[in-house]
C-alpha cells in the first residue's frame, strides 16, 4: 500500500464485531514509521455491546477525504481504493520532480 | 552448495544391522544373542538378529534429516506452548500490535517490567507473579486451535488403548496429549464448519478478536494490582489509570517507547474464562485489594446481617454504599478538592487572586488536594519574597514598574504550568522556593 500521501487515519470500531476486520487490518498495514513521518492515526474502540458500524476515514495530502465503508468492503478493496488516489498523487509528484 | 545443517551422515538400515564381523566389542553388545565364539552353522547375519534388533542412538533416517527450524517456532511446539499458557494463565489480555520494531518491543517490555516491579515487593508472592508475567506476539492460527483444544477437549475422558511392549506383553496406554488424534477429533467435532457455537462458548466469544497481528499479556494469577500496573503502561486512561509521570519514569516518555506503545491497542481480555472488552478489563483492574478485598467486603456485609432483619436490610445497603463511596473516594481522591472547584482552576487561582493573600486564603480553605496546596504554598512563599523585594526598591519608580511587569510574566508562566500539569499532577517547581514548598507539603 502506498502510504506516503496519507496524512490522517481515523478509525472507530468494535473489536467484538466481525465487521471490524478490515478496519483493524488497515491499521496493521501502516508502516512502522507512519507516526514519526507525520501521519496522524487515531483509533477509537467502541464497547462490546455497541452496534455502531465501524468507520475508517483517510485524509490525503491534497486534502481529499475518503470515508471508506468497512462494513461491506474487504481489506483488498479498501487498499485498492486508497492506492488508486495515492497513485494519482504519486504521478503528480513525479511530474513535479522531473 | 554444502548442506545448511551439518549432521551425522545418514546411515542406511543396511549399515545399522550389518553385524558381519561379530568380533568387535560393540557389535557383540548390540547382539547378545548371537554366539560370538563358536558359530555352529553358517547363517546370514540378518537372520540371526531378526527378533532382537535395535537401532543405534544416533541413527538418522535418510528420508527425515534433522530440520533447520528452531524448535520453539515449530507448530507442534507452539501449540503445546499456547495450550499450557491458556490453562495456566487465568488473566490474559489481547492486544493488536501494528508493526512494532524490535527496539520498540524491548522498550515496551522494559517499561512493563518496571511498572510490575513497582507494585510487587521483593520476596513475596506478588514478585513471583510479576516475574512470570509476559507479553508475547502470537501466531493467530495456532492460538485459535489451542483455544479450541483447551475448551472442547477433556484429556481425562480418553479411553486407553492396548499396545505391546518390546517384550511382547500387552499393556494399556493413554494417548491424551494435546497433539493426539483424540484432541484433534474432539476439536473438530465441537467446531464444525458453518456450524453455530453456543453463546456461552469462550471460543465463540473470543473468535472475532482473532484478526490481524496479535500479542497476549499473560498474568499467572487474577491480581488486579498487577493488571492495573500493566494497564497504566500499556493502555493508560486517566484518572483511573494515569500513565507514569515524566519525573518518575523518564524512559516511558522516550520516543521509542512512546511510538511502540501507540501501536499497541488493547482489544479485550479473558479473565477466568470470561471474555471482557476494554472497559471490563479496566473495571477488573480497578478492584482494590484484589480477590481478598472483595471477600472482605462480602464478609463485612454478612456480618452486618446479624443485627435483626431491619438493620440487616439497612446494613447491607449501607455497607454497599460505604464500599462504593470509599472506592470512589479512594480512586479519585488525588483529583478531588475540598472547595468543589476543578483541580486545575483552583491551582490557577493560587496565582491569580492577589498573591500572596489569595494563596494564603487557599491554604486555609483547601485541605484535600495536595496539588492545589503545593501551588498555594509555592505562590505564598514566592510572592512574599517578591513583596519584600518590592519594598526594598520602592525608592525607584522605574525599578518598581519593571519588577511589576516581571511579576505579571511570572504569574502568567506559573498559571500556564499549573493548568497544564494538572492532568498528571506533576509539580512545577520554581528554583529554591518550589523545593521548599514541596518539602513543606511532604511533611504535612
């Protein structure tokens, strides 16, 4: 996953719900240096009885906010979705460098 | 390319059982039945040893060379480790860890060890508990199987089977270890694919947690003191579980430890075969005095039941109220004030209300909060000293105004610190006067 262009990751999930899987896996995909390189990661755990849907909000350097639906999307499609925008930013950054 | 593992050259079966020359000492020991001195008739060596045949101790089958994998990372060994861990630890916390590096793990373990050592005096049982508490990352799949074996497999119910010994007699043998076929069968029978598990099943409740990279903290006894200490380090949540202060544990606040701790998420726990979420774990960690404390509360309630029915009912409810009240006051006493104002506001008042008079008034009124009293002492001492300085220099208007401006800056600076550090109750000491104030307060 390309994480260079992500500035903010906000997750909310109930770990006892089976639908929290993709949000939790997304957190484990972030590199070990994510926080030290300036990414803000906020995780909020919901109590066990809560039925609130899990949420994942990703903000990018260009200001785009992606509100990903973790309830139905699997981790593969979430990564695909995030990478699609990241690749675009990567292309722009490459052109600016060249 | 040379082989990665240097082992004895695999000897084939032929060489192992080739006693062609019985004159050597070892061969004679290996095959005691073969007459070494006067063979009556000529016969094949293999035929002579057919019923008493033993492989040498260092025999390596050519089809199974020794593995290069470390013993304790093998799946079979992991399974044994996990089942014994699950059976021997009544208190297990489950964490999700997101890409911790090795140095971060080391820092986390160091801080955890220090916090546990703090609550357990040397040479007691609780020091034993602290020494055997550990946090380790687990292999999810093997942990899953271990959970199933521990819950659904009862080794005492396995029937013995007949097996023959070397000498040919039949004996009863029980194969009921965790890697046995019986364990596998019981586990598979209980958890069918697509089948529903009963709601009371621990495995069924814990299953949704087993996602992604996981680490478990295992404590060999249900000890809320140790659990509380671990929570203060691994998942701090003031006011019940405040993180160690910068002054007490500078190592906790270093960047490596902090970045490691940020990546650990407490997602749940298993305490005595019950599954708890984060709040539940914190509730258990907040029980004062542990199991003995709860028992004492129960005994107290039962004792008060002896004084007639009316007083029983009253006494029980009263003792519950008292317990709750004392727990509450015990838990938050550090953050409570006797004036009823918020702690941080009151500490700021010590500097804001016409120092040093306001501070002295606060010293008289506030009896509960150490934090506020410290700032009141500091303010009264500091500004009394400054007042004397003002008097000494009152002949010069310019210097008086200069000192007044300095006072304002000082007040602003101290108010800022008193407000900010109220979360952690860190005392912000100005040189000399702060130390004196702190000493006075500790002697009270």
